[in-house]
C-alpha cells in the first residue's frame, strides 16, 4: 500500500527507520521501507541493521549517482502506488506521523507535504545561521504553505502518488548541487498537480556549520543560475531570481558585483555571528548570483 523511500549519504538512519517501522507496523497495512546509500565515504555499521527489520531493506550503492538519480531509483524499486519520501537527517515529531499520512491515501491523485520544524534550542554558534534561516523560511505553518503550495514545497517529507511521480520525477540532467526540489515543484506546477500541505512535520536535524552552509548556498545559487540559463524554470518563479532578472534588465550587474566583492567581509562577519541577519544573507546571496553572472558577461566573446 505504501513505499517509504529514504536516500542517505554519510548519515546513520537506523533510528529513523526503526521509528517509522514501529509506527507503520501498528497500522496493519502493507508497506516497505527502502533505503539507498549513495556510496557514502563513511561506514555506518548500524545502517546494516536495517535489513533485520521486517519489510525493510538497506543497500549501499557502489558509485555515487547524485541527489536526483537516487530519488528516481528509489521510485523504480518501489512496489506500491503511494511513495513517502523522507530525507536521512529527519525525525518525525509525533507518534501519529504515519497514520496522519495514511488519512490522505485514497483515490485522489495528489502530492501531500507534511512540513518541517527545527528544534527550539539555539545551537552552537557555528550552526546558528542555518538554524535561523530554517526556522524563518522553511518551518512554516501548513496554512501559510498552502497559500503558495508549489513554492513552499520541500522534498524532506512528502507523500506522492506514483503516477504523479512518473509524470514529473527528478531531473537527472541538472548539476548535482541543489535546487532539484525547486525544479521538481515547478514541474508539478506546470502539470497542475495537486499539492496539499498538512500539519505533519518532521524535525530537520542535520544543521550545517557556517562554512558548509555558505559553500552549499554558493552551489545552490550556481544550480539556480543553471536552471534559469537553460529555461528549466521561469526566472520569476523565485523571488531572488526575479530580483536578479531586474538587475540584469537595468544593466546593474557590475554595480551589484562590485558591492558584493567590497562588502563580502562585512557580510560574512555578520552571518557568522550569533545574531545573523537574514536581510544581510539575502544581500549576500543576490550579490553572489550577480557576481557569477557578471564573470560570464566579462568573458563574452566578441562578434
């Protein structure tokens, strides 16, 4: 009746799988839990114990195939019509997590997004930026998410009918950086697929430290630029790309790039503090996006 699919990389997921397995076992429905490890550099012997749990399977791939391909592969390996995707670094908030999703398994072909939360306790300084960003921009009430169902969609915790997934799936041609969820949600919107946001959150536990958060953000912006340049998403789909487009339109790239380069030390000083400003973070992100576009413009061949 339901296939629970968990991709992982360099993370131990036994606790997550055992928690989910206990919950679903109590419902009495048919299920499977499939876990694929994307050729982790680290070895977690605990993950091998997943194979000892009823209806659970864990396998480590021999080569790294990337974020999009592994999610598509999980769907191909599944045998039920409803797919519940969970990221590795999450944990359900409530013991009713599975039963809440089961309420939405019916004849309606749709996508159901459960949402996410972050712990209330403020983490150590190195992880504060990612924690504040997550709590402010990602951990939104389901009523707020439903107002913008596609833009609010995140792939950490969602249920999808296999027929919808076959029609959309994850694009395996994009760079293996970030924003595969942005493209996925955009394609769902293009197909007019129904997304229902519900109050069934997981805790996102895997907070990046400051250096990793900044590096991943740069990779994310490079990936976003790829989506825009290749017209895989409309430039107005995200707020940051919409503003970026206006800057290009009014030929202000050089000014914003210069501002980014000269202000970068001040930006990073704020963002690495215990009280980072999300406004500063947005300026930093926009400036970086302008700078990589400006580099491309600088090296444009003469006709």
